[in-house]
C-alpha cells in the first residue's frame, strides 16, 4: 500500500476538547478529513504539561506541534483510525522503529517481498503498543539458500522468526506466523509485569 498524502492544515486551528480533555487538531489523508486527539496524560508524560488547563494544553501542543504531528502521521499512515475518523494519541502510544539491513536491501527479490508483507505485521501492533523495534535481515538457510529473518523487540524482550521466500508469498500463512510472534512477545511482556508486581510486594494475601 503506497504512503498516504497526509497534511495538517492550520484551519480549523487546534482546539481544546473539554469533554474528552484532549487537544484536537485536524489532518487530511488523501483528502479524507481525520480528527486527531492528544490526551492530557500524553502531553504530561511526554511534553511536560503541568496542569489540565485547556490553554496550557494548547500552548504545549503549539511548542511541540511537529513532534506530535509526526506521531499522528504514523497512526494515520498505518490506518489506526477509529470509526469516527479519529485517532487518539494516549500515554502508551505505539512508537515504531522499522529497519532493513544492507544485506536485505541489496537482495532485490527478498527486499521486495518484505516491503509487500510488512504492513500485515505493523497492523497487529495497534496504536497503544508502546515502543516496538522491527528489524528485517537476510541470512543463509539450509543448503546455503537465502532466507529472511525478522527480529521484534520491546522493553520486555524480543522474538525472532525465519522465513523462506516461498512462504513470504502466502499472505494468510504470514498473518498466522506474525500473530504467533507478536503473541509470544506480549506473553513475555505479561510475565515481566507479573514478576515486577510480585517483586514489589504489591500482592497482598
């Protein structure tokens, strides 16, 4: 899927949404209007907002407009848009970093397949996954045949997968493999959180 033509017009201007305690600002994606909402908690945790005052929230947004719009741009490009043509940027927003090694970029056939299929992977993450790093690479498989490797990590751990070219052309098969990898990483994250809760003594008998 080609990148969307995303712009952030100045009209209507950013405004404070009292009922939802958010800064609202407009975007257009391929001429489709999208309403972007940045929560107060998000502005506090990432940009130093001190109070829930609407004027101060707007001031923080103006100071960090480019950074906040960059996050909104990722949400829109990945179609993390709600049924009301809205995106909601919360405290735990997905910060996605995707990289391709030089070995893979120089392998025309493999790199082309990765570009076509990788969107299925990022769709799994959703808008509230936190920081996620994805690295695609080329390696040597059985009988010295080239294979594609995938490494997914977040602060809780990492998971890896190896793929033959033949399976990379099967969209349904890859959806299942991606879901298993992502599920394994979420399981690691859950175990780490449970361990931290027990270690901190917050569980009472």
